[in-house]
C-alpha cells in the first residue's frame, strides 16, 4: 500500500496543468479589458476600476472556500443562505452588545458551523453533497426569515464599516482581504499535504483512501472552510451596505459557483486552483460591469452568465476527454 505523500505527489500534475490554463484565462481577461476600454470611455477610469476590484473581492471571498469543495467533486448550494444567516446573526450581536469583534466572531463562527454540519451530512450520513447542501439551504432560509421576522438591522460602528467601504492608500479594503486569502488559499491547496490530499480525493477518492488519506475528515474540513468563508463574506457585505435582512444572500450562490467554474475548477473534482477562481470572479465582474456601462438591460445579465457557465463546463469536458 502506498503512503499518503505518494498520492500528494501524483496529484501535483493537476495543479501544474491548471497554472497553464490560468494563464489563458488571464489573456481572456486582458482582451475583455481592451474591448471594454475601446467601447466605453468610463471603463478605464480610477473609480470604475476600484469598483470592479471591490466587487471581484466580494465574489472571490464567497467562492474561494467553495473551490475546495468542488475540488473534491462536491458542491455547496447553501453558500448564499449561509451568508444570510451569518450576516443577520452578526448584525444582531453587534447591535445588542455594541462589540464589532463579537459580531464578527459570530458571523464567521456561524458560517463555519453550517459548513461543518454540511460535512457531517455528506460523510457520516452519506447524503450526496448536492442534496445535503440543497436541503441545508432551505433550512437556513427558513431559520433566517423566522429569526428576522421581516425586520431590518442597520447602523453599525464606523470601524466595522471600514471592512466593506473603507480605503487604504486609495485601494478598497476588501481588495486587501482578497489578496490575503488568495495567498492563504493558494498556499494551503498547493503547498501543504492537506491541500494535496484534497486534490487526491477529487481525482480518485477510493485510491486516496487506500493510500491512507483520511477522506472523511478532509471532506468535513473543506465544507467547514467553505462555510467560514461564507461567514467572512457576510461581514464584508454587512460593512458595505450597513444593513441586514432575511433575503441578503438570496442571489449569491450561483455567482459564487460560476466564479469557480469559469476559473477552471472541474465539477468532476481533482482539477483547479484558488487563483483560477479569483480570475473567474474578475472575468464575471468585468462582464457585468461592461454590460452596465454599455447600458445593456439588466435582464440580459443572467442569460449571459448562464452562457458563460455552460461554456466553462463544456471546455472542462473537452479538456478531460483530450487528457483521457
């Protein structure tokens, strides 16, 4: 029987290929920027670029933890509902105690607890991740609406609001947070044994288990991380819009999944990078920003996003067939 490090070494092949694919996606981003610059006088302005970076940061934070889940060939459909509950609980704690730190701990802790519960459903109860997290999504939505009872919580301390709306050296604070977690996520996924085990599980869970990888524990870990990142994203949203209500995360799950897929992470697992997800988030943000600048009706945005997702999955299928 081979050892765990052997699986990790073999799984390095996927990240190496993913780096090359990420370069192609960066070229696509550059071409899109060039096209938008030619079509709109507003696109290449400081205010618009900073707005694009801020929106990219928020989408990346939602999608970064989800990347690890999809790397294991799983799926987390509860991200948006998790953000809503985490944001509402964090807002409530902040208003009740007056402590931003306690509110932030509540938001991240709630997100991580939901992710941990997802992991237990998938591993201990053997429920497919799609069904487990879909059911969790509806449960969280019900709990959030019951807890909020149609009320809105607003007005948070200025120090907390700096997380979402503040600037440092002229750059929005969420961008710094994005870069921090981009580094942490990339290092964890591609430079640690645990990260390599996640790739191995996605590539072949049976072989990974036979090689000594604690598959169940790693799956619980990735779902907990995905939940914790949803909790963190909820804090950035709170700090940005300065209010919390029951439907705050209703439309956030699909854009997060789209960023992961457009970034090159395979739905079949074992292939993808956190950096690729950041590029995917940037590409989607640029597309929507460009449509707004060109005054294309907002009803077309879901259609365009859906086409991009289908293309990303089609390209992934073609790539897998060519590698087979």
